[in-house]
C-alpha cells in the first residue's frame, strides 16, 4: 500500500464520486482475468486495487468526521498491524 496513492485517490473520490473508483476496481478485476496476462502485470493490478480499496476505507472515515490526516494514519496503522 502506498499512502501517496491512497491520498490522491481519496482526493479524486471527494472531487468526483466513489462510484468511479468502484467501477475502476471492477474493470481492473476483469482485466486481471484476461488470457496471457503476466504475473508482473497481475501484481501491479493487485496493488492498484488494494490502494483503491484503501482510499474507499479512508474516505468512509473522513465522511464519519475524522480529519484526513488522522484517517490516513489510522488506516496505515491498521494495515501495518495486520501484516506484522
């Protein structure tokens, strides 16, 4: 997960709409099922999808009243906590 990418995607959600990101996730999932796709390409697609889901989670916290910086930091703490 890349915090700058998540932050940038959160800004996109706030400017546009979360549905755009959800539809992009669906498209990337569909592309990942294409014949002949390489492992490296799947890794990139998976990373993008993970960051987009992270941005959606952060945006939910922001909508609930958390400041953006705190929402981002809390999300990253949860991610690091699940990896450890």
